C-alpha cells in the first residue's frame, strides 16, 4: 500500500503559501512562478485555508472583483481537508473524488509537512498498476 509519506519522499515537501490578508493578485503570481494550482493560506504556522485557480476564476473573475484589491481570505476555501503521511493513496483518491478538490495539505503533529495533488495521486495509482501488470506478466511467462 502506497502512502502519502511515500509520495512526499518522491516529490519533495515544498510548501507554497500566502497570508490571508495578501491580495489575490499576489497569490496568482505565486502560483504562476511555482507552477502550482493552489497555495496554502497560512497565518504563521497555522493553516487557515487554501486558495486555488478555481477559487480565483469563480470568486474573483465571475464576480467582477479586483485581483489587486481583494484579500485572499475572501476567496479561500476553509476549513481545509487534510491528510496525514500515514494515509493511503486510495484514501486520498476517495477524498479528492468525493469532495471534488484537487489539493490535500499533509499535516503531521499539527504542522503542515507537504501537499499532494490529484496529479500526484493519479501518477501513484498508474505506477502501482504498472508494477502489478509487470508482476503478472512475469508470473505468466515463468
């Protein structure tokens, strides 16, 4: 069983965050610089929300708000659905599917230690399936 800890070991534990009072424009710029679809919203070490490109499209653009004048807290999603390093990829896949979300902050002992995306999860599932196929083919040929 592949866990979140395995995923973070392979992809790294980079965390990109912004403050709740920062302007949405800054959040969008940070997402572009880091090539990510969401940022954690942090007040110091405390996770208070998550802001995504989807939040921007639905809560700023469609409402005609100003990106430079709207603070992140007004469009962020909160409370945040989180996982632990011990959670399985299957559990995470169920969460993102059932909740229709794309990013899961990873929290251990009350601290954010990473983020996994739906892309990370799909990649892990494909790799696990490929490994199973290779084992079955090897078994059949022996």
